[in-house]
C-alpha cells in the first residue's frame, strides 16, 4: 500500500455525472487560486479511433495519450466478422480483461459451472468502463423527458419550471459544445447560445439532427416549435392524407433521407402527434443552404476550422471511427492533459497546456469503500490495476475534503452499500439500494419489413415517438408514458445477423453467455463453410447468400428500442458467497419483465409492426430476444437494460432517499438544517428517483450541473 495523498476533492467516475461536476468545480478552484486540486478515479482506460480523421490526419491522439503516461486502447475498426471477434474477445470486460469497454452484468447466482442451479434476477445491464463512462457507448441522444415525469411526488426537486428549463439548456450546451464553454456562455447570459460562430471554449461543434443519407444534404424537414427546447423539433415533411407507402411519390425530396429515419418517422406520424428527429451529440456538416441563425451554425462548412463529422457508418455504440461523437473523453483530455498541435503532432514542445492543470486522473482504479474521517473529510480506498498485467493490483488510499460519487447507477450503489455494510459510512440512509429502475428499457426486432430500412446506415438512432403524454393525440394515459426510437446495428454485428437473436440473448448470461457466444461463432463458421462450398459450384448461376453485404443482410429488418415509466421499485443488495456482487429484486414481489409498462410498449410496437411489416407476412411481430420462450428455457429471461437508474435516490429526507435534491448524502444520526455527511455527494443516474421514459443523458447532466453549482455555492 502506497503512502497516503490528499486532494481537495475526489470524483469517482468520469461519465456524465463525474464530468459535469468535476470540470466546473476545477474551474472555480483555479479562480480561487488557493492551490486546490481534484483527483478523478476511473476503473477503465482511454479509448480512441485507430484511423485518420479530419482533426487528426496523422492518427496521433493515441500517441499523445501514451506520451502523457495514459493507458489507451483503440476502437474495434473492422466492420465484418473479424470485427465481431475483436469486440467480443478484446472489448468485453471480464476477469483478466478488466480494461474491457463493455461490462455485461447479469445479476443473480451463477450456479455450478455457470450452468446448473443458477438464479437470474431478471435484469441484464450493459454499461461502459473507460474514461468518459457511458458516453463511450451511448447513442448520443440528448432528449428531455416531458414535465409530467417531474410531477411524480417522488421527485423532491424544488426548481421552478424556469430553472428547470435553464438547467436543461445548460446541459445541452455542456454536451454539445463543452462544459467550460457552457460556463462561459452562462456567465455572459448567452444560453441558449446565440451567434454565427462557435462559442468560446468549444470542444465540440454543437448538437445535430441527422437524417440525411450523407452530410450536407438538406433534409427538407418541417420545423415545429418546442416549448421545452430552443432547438425546436424537426419532422419529416409528409403529404397530408397520403398512405405511408405512397409518400415517396408525393414528396420526392424524402428520397434523400436515410431509409430507416424515413420509414420510422412516417410510421410514427400515423400513431402519435409527438414524434421527430432526436438531438444528437454528434458533429455533422451543415447543409449547404441552411441559413445561419441562432440554432444552426456553419460548424464545418463554409467557414471555421475543420471538424470531424458523421459519416453514417452506424457504429455509434462500438466506436466512432470518424471521431464525430461528443464523447466525454475529448473534454477530459483537453481539460486534464491538453492537446497536441495537429501541424506538429510529434513535438511535445508544441502541446497545448491543459485547461485545468489542477485535475489529476487515475485510470484502471476501482473504488472499494469510502470512509468518513473523525476530524472531517474522507478516505477513499481503491485498487489500481497494472497496465499490461491486470491481475497485479496495488491497494491505494487517498483523502479529500470533498467526495463526489459518480460511478453510475450500479457502481455507485455497490460502493455505498459496501461502505454501509463495513461501517465506513455507518449512518447512511436505510434506503441505500432502493429505487432501482430499468427505465422501461426494451429492444425488439421486426425481421421482414415491406420497405428497405438499411439498418446499418446512419447514426445508431435518428428519430423518436412519444406515447401516452398528457396530449390525447398520443394516447393520453400519462402513467404509461413511453418512447420508441429506431435503432441501428453496427456492421460487425450485422455480419452475424443470422445468429443475432440467440447472440443478443446470450449477452445477459454472464459466464454462461461466453459459451453461447462461442457457440454462435462456431455456427457462423460452419454455415459459412457450407455456403462457400456450395457457392464454388453454383455462384456462376445464382449469387449466393455468402456474398451479400451487411447492408443487404439487414436491409429489411427494423430494430426499435423502447423506454417508459417503469415502477422504479427495484432494490439492490450485496451478493453473498456464490452470488454476483450485487443482487436485485422488486420490493413488490413482481418480476421486472412483468411491469405494466412493457405491455404498453408491446402494444405500441404491435401498431408499428402493422404499418411496417411485409404484407406477405401479416403475422410477423416485433420480438424481444431477451424475453422469448427459448430464453426462458435457458434461465435467461430478463430485461436488457442500458439505462439503469436509481439505487441511491433523492428524497425529501433520510426516510425517503439516500440523498437530497442536491446530491448531499443523508446522515441519519443528524437532524436540523444540515442532516448530511458534510461534503459527500452523489451526482449520477443513481439519484434519479423514477423512470424517465427517455434516454437519461440530458437529465443526468442537468442534475449534475445543478449539484455542481450547489457544491460551489457551499465552498
């Protein structure tokens, strides 16, 4: 164990919660000029693209990070079967590969050899492990939930509607351009940002709406005002009263849309009044004839420094090769390490100094517990893995006056439960672990559509449809509010589309899942061998299936993801011997997949399928591979969750939550005006007390920025 070090603040995690609180606090520390420092602790490594981009023609980002002593890995760059192998051998986090990017967590009891006598808690969680947290693998969607969500009495937040609007605009700018840029814009009373050039301090070129087949094409959408966003809503322009399958003939300009976006939005227009194009945290080229105004900027064309832009490769969740996604590692690199000069990338003397030199970052570091010190402040105990030899670890402790826990819903809940159990934070609320929500996450596939969808082209998600808002035209049953979004498939996974349903199902099965992945690989190779032999004799007469591209394989397959107002009554507990480190159950005794929201989502999917499916296959429906009879036979029936929420929820007092609305951690031994562990905060998805029914990134960021403001106020 090394000697103990002290920082003014420690931030556990580098995702949206950690980044949105650490950077404003570090900026304030610099302004105070008191020598205050921050340590950020991250269990994963840095990830970056291995190919040339507009901003990094010589592919020197990896070299720069390595020069700064940082462990760094490369996105899997192959788009066919070898890419699939690379993702599932190198990028999956597991024992002896703890620097893997994807943590596929199946909660329960593995059983003998992972095969017999196991228990499945009914939830399989996909989360990221790396600098930038969930931003490394999210779909880049910055969408705000309707206000009806915040009307739930489990939300103790006292912000006014005006303040709520302000924080969501603040969060949009922080994600779209950068946190430091957002602080500058807010100080200048310029949020939402208005101007004809990129704002000061930007890392990214702003949010985009991407539905055109290539950059710079004008999608000719309809712009509808949105009271909850200065950006408005962009919708496909449709001829009124014309059936969906005749729209192209009436509106020829829609041929320039990505097939998936066009087909999905046209279907949504038949089902709900609340639909449109999602705001994406992805750089794109501004259409040639787009007027420069307060909400659209010439980010790459015709003026300004070159910026990476979306090339419609469909790889958002497995690594953006053009570097267009606004992943938080970009902001953290510039803030903590600086940047290299693109004109002289190998000259360290020309490196740009970091914006926040008072921030340190330790990677491959996994927190065990937080201990309250008798005289004030905290000790954080963690292990750090050795790069290149991950089984070798060093136990470390650091102390700090302020601790911000932002390790994500699962990570934060586990840290706090351990700290309570071991007595290092003995007075935590009895509600620690409560309030977990699946956010109504649901994924489903329709295998035969009457129109081409081209599932691998474009950003992963382009469009949304809201159902059961307070508007009767959406259904009107607000308790069952939910969202449907189109979802693309990365080409590397599309290459094994024939094994897709059993493969996706296998991801939720922990160690047993690896056997199914191996099985899928062997089946794929055997099928390819037979096809190759057959093609040798017959391909001159008829083109064989083996020669179809990934786009052809998935041309008539639609994938849709859903989110909705699930009950949010899950409870984490620490696992016992022979169990996973966390166990999960609902406090009402129901199975997670029996929540009523899933019936509502399936009903909307059935209505969507009726519009999309091939008329020659009138019985085809959307299928969730996690919830099939086959999955049940292998004890794999579960909800696949990529947006876990709760576990350390906010509450009005210690009897209702782990933290208050500002993320301050309750101390049940205290009463009065400050019943908290002083200067201990939680600032991530774990504090969200109910399902949101939409992608949570924007909400997490808004809440974290508000918590950051409170921390600074209390300095």
